[in-house]
C-alpha cells in the first residue's frame, strides 16, 4: 500500500516538474493549440470554417485538392454552411475542371464541377504535380489532419500520465496542432540551393512547399471597403490567423460529422444514465420480496 502511494507521488512529482515534450515524427517541437472543436463537447466555429475555406481557396487550392469533399458539403449542416446558391455558382467558376465523358463522339471532355462533384486539385496526375513542385507531391488535404500526428517524446511515466489526461479530456487534435505549427514554422521565404525551404515543424526540417502564407502574402477576410457582417467580428488577416482558420477548415474536412457526433454522444450518455437508474429501481422492486 505504502509503496503504491509512493509510486503515485513519484508519478505526480514527475508530471508536475517537467513539461511534456511533443514532437512531429522528425523530432521538432510542436505546441498544443486551443481549438473550438477540442474536448468532449467542442464544436466547429462556423465563421472560422468559412474564413478557413477562403484561405484554402485563395492560397492552398493552387496546389492541393480536397477530393473527398464535394462542393455540396460546403452548404450542408455542421460545416461552413455557406449559402447553397453561392456554392453552386462558385463551383461553376472553379478553375479545376472535371473530366467527364465519353460524349457521343467517344471523346472525353472537361466541364465545370457541379455541387455533387469533388473539389479537385489543379494537377491532372501525380507526375504533373511533382513536375511543378520540385519533385515533391502536394498531398490531397481531405484527410491530412487525420493522417498526421504528434509524438510524445517524454519519459515513459510522463507519457502514461499524459495519455490518461488525453483520454479524460477527449484530446484528438494532434493532427491540427501539427498542420498549424507547419504553416507557422517557416524560417524565411527563400529556398536553398536545392529548392527546399527551412521549416522547423516539418520532419527533417526542409520542405518542398513554398511558404503559402507570409507576412506580405496573407488572405484577406474582407474585400477592400467591405465591412464585417452584422453581429460578426472578423479577426485581422495575419499569418497565424490564416493558419488557424485553414487548419480548422481542414479538420472539418477530415471529420465533417464531429458536431453531430459530439452532440449525440452527450444525449446517449444522459439516456444511458437514466436507463441505468430505472433498471436499478426496477431490479429493487422485482426482488423486494425475496430475503437475501
Ligand atoms: C505552390 C504549391 C503549394 C501551395 C500553394 C500550398 N502547398 Fe502545401 N504542399 C506543397 C508541396 C509540394 C508539398 C509536399 C512537401 C514535401 O513533401 O516536401 C506540400 C505539403 C503540404 C502538407 C503536408 C506536410 C506533411 O507533413 O507531409 C500540408 C499539411 C500542406 N502542404 C498544407 C498546405 C496548406 C494549408 C496550404 C495553404 C495555406 C498549402 N499547403 C499551400 C505545395 C503547396
């Protein structure tokens, strides 16, 4: 008993004395960021998803597709919830066309996307994408938040304590933390002699992606002279704000039903709690006349 208590004390002492060390797979340090959708009850912030889509459209769609998402998802509940007509007209103007066909002459042809079509990237195939990007492939971003994580490089007792904390708090945002850090961790915006850019968050420290967001090149949330919609505050367009918004948007893209899932989760827990109480009372009632 005493040794168990001593072990517990030792664990909490370690947990208190040293901060947990987070790193992307290559070893770079990754901070945790606060997200509106974090934790057991967190939800996406619709205004943030709308801003994030704007950043994706104006900055990232020049190289990255979002092919597991259709245009119609942009006006469905639980996401950015843009106006349906606005999304449909946006689709017709989307620069990356859909290859369809064959037509009556047996030819394939290109046409603008419909609301039901995927949000394609600009490149016809992987070779074309690599040729345009110094040999590197810009990955499709639909699932990038789920595909990336942050490793815990702390000593094992601390690791175990942190895992426990993460389970209790419902932490699942390592992918978002990584992408946010990636967009914020460029050192300078000039490539080295191999065409690579220094980025402290990217495993290995050098990435082929040109810095998409820089102090001189951010995505404005409001057009010149446009004022914020009533009842809405629009944050200033800084690199960090653009990065946060586009990461939140990509988090939604990789998990579009999070809002409903977390709401239903709580309803189910409350329902089960009430059922447990009723079953317990029922059991007492049924067995009341039996002595035991
Ligand atoms: C000029 C083209 C270009 C633009 C614009 C661009 N990217 Fe990239 N991106 C790339 C390339 C190329 C890679 C692959 C890099 C590598 O493997 O070295 C990449 C990789 C990535 C990765 C994966 C990193 C990893 O861990 O493998 C993420 C995430 C990413 N980009 C996000 C974004 C976001 C968000 C934007 C918009 C704000 C953006 N990119 C804009 C070209 C681009």
